[in-house]
């Protein structure tokens, strides 16, 4: 069997709309996604970040670009669609990777208040 494109999802929340708070949240999320998944940076196709409209102090992709091995990754920031009553100060991440192992276990990470977005994945053993 050949290579397959897989997606890794994650989300978190920032404590406030500041560069420092957004940096802390994005760093924590990417650290978690990297530690939970065997990511070969040469196999990353692209990463899309979305942020709710109340986060505009810094682009999450700019923070990711500062990480080791992320300088050549295709990154995109978009604004999350606003839905009344939805989670505030939320940052979502979608990583597309090529993998020679089409059945490799993918672990999605939902941190902080974003855990409420996927309560069915709140237990580590259920995140796939």
C-alpha cells in the first residue's frame, strides 16, 4: 500500500487576547500534538490555524513558524466562523501529513476549555 494523507486536529483556548497568552496556548497545543503523534516534519503537507474573532493580537502561524523544523511548513491562518454562544478565545489547528503507514494511530488534542468541543475525546484512550 502507498502513502496516504492523514489529518491531525487540535484546539485550545487563550487566557486573553495578548501575544503572550496566544503564544502560550499555541506552543502548548503544538507541543502536545507533536508528542502524541510521530510527526516527520518532511511529511507535513500544510497546517491551518483558525482563531475566533476575539483573538487578533498575533497570528498563530507566526508562532508556529518560530518552532524548530517548522520554517518550511506551509502555514495558513483563518478566522473561525462566528456562531453566537460558541467558545471564546479558541484556536484550532489542522495538520495534514503524508504517511507511509495509512493505519497509524492519530491522536487529536483538545486542551483547556476546548476540551468541551470534543467531550467524546476527553479521555486519552479515545482520541483517534
